[in-house]
C-alpha cells in the first residue's frame, strides 16, 4: 500500500530538517542514516521521497536565495532550521516539479 503524498512530503521535510544539522554529510549519507535509525519503524523511501530529497538538496542554495530576495526583513540567519527546510521543499516543488493535481 502506497503512502499519501502528504506523508511522503513529511518524510522529505524530516530529511531536509536533518540535513540542516548535518552539513558535513552528503544527502546520500543522511538518507542512509535515517533509514538505519528508523529500520524498525518502516521508514518508506519511495521514488518520490528519494528524488525530491536529492533534488531539493541540490536546489537548496537557490531556493533560500529566492526566498530571502522575496521575504521582507528576513535573512537566512533569521530563519530557523525548520523554516529553511520547509522553504527549500516548497520552493523546489513549486519551481522544479509538476505539482499540479497532487
């Protein structure tokens, strides 16, 4: 049984949030560590989760730049790790994927 897109997005968000605290690790290392840590909890890694996480990581600097350019009075330093992860995921999905109908 496949998960809902909302659950998959939550998984991607959690991975991006982890990446905020582990800048020394590659996206592949973060994903593998998360899979190992949640082995007993059935951490599903669908193609969507994997592709979106890797794509968002690759696009993260551009996503933050765009968000900061369009946010009045907000710089990257003022953003919490959760806010940055959410912005990266949101901007990536809006600009780089086909989100219509999902």
